[in-house]
C-alpha cells in the first residue's frame, strides 16, 4: 500500500518499500540456506519483483518497510504489517527478515509495534511463525508475548505443511512490551554509536 509512514528509532528506521527496492528484496529473501528455509520462495528476476511491488502498492491495508540504519542508511532488512482488518482493528506482522549480521531485531520489532498501536491505532497485532523456526519463536517468547495458538499444518512452503505458532500483543500489553524492547534497542544504539 502506498503510504508515508516512516518511523525513526534510536539506530534504525522503517521506510516504505518502493519499486527501487526490488534488488534488495531479492538479495534478502532469495537464495538458499537457513534463513530462506522458512520463507516463501520468490523469483530472482528484478522485473517480476518490481511487478509484485507495484501490485503491493495498490493493495489496501498492507504496509511494507525496509529496515535501515539511521547513519549511512545501510539496509538491514524488511518487515510488514498486513491482513489488516479495519473493523476488528487487528493485523498480522511478518515478512520479517534481517541480514545475518544485523542487530536490528529488537528495534525493528519495537518500531512495528509502535506503528501498529500508536500510528495505525490497532487493538491487537499478531504474528505467525513456523514452529521449526526456533530462533524467531524464541525471540517472540523472550518479548513476553503470549503464545495464543499452535496452528497445525497452517503454513505451506513448497509442498510441505508446517505448524505455526501464533503470538499476539493486545494494545493493553503494549506498554509492557515497549518496556522490554526499549532498553535493548537503546543498548544496541549506544553500541553502534561507539563503533563509529
């Protein structure tokens, strides 16, 4: 969806994805390896990726961002809020992928929740993670997010079905989540500042 929601943190920002990001998306989401194992495969063709972005820009209730460093604008990853149900004031967040050496996990999650609850005024935000993706499931657990469901065979990649873990944050849980993530994000920002 075409939007102008740019959200700055201490070390990172979320900026809207544009057609010029086709190569970045292919670089981050394409290929083989552990990170790609839990992602829907995409075409390595930049023209097809630009077509996907063009369709995304016309879709309602779908927000997609590049995660980038505030200093130097190094692109660190991608993240989105989608399947927004305006009547229920609920959405899913995902499409989350970071470079292997990125330190943006805590702050990018913080910025997504901040956008959901403070900008989009949602009542709840949830994420679905393949149960076998233990590092990401563990990250959500460490944030104190409740596991509200285990959806058997809910996600399909290629010809294989996977269980999904559903974590949910309601708006009344946002202050506690913010208090958990902010110190981590600030610590990483100070670390990055010292390493300049």
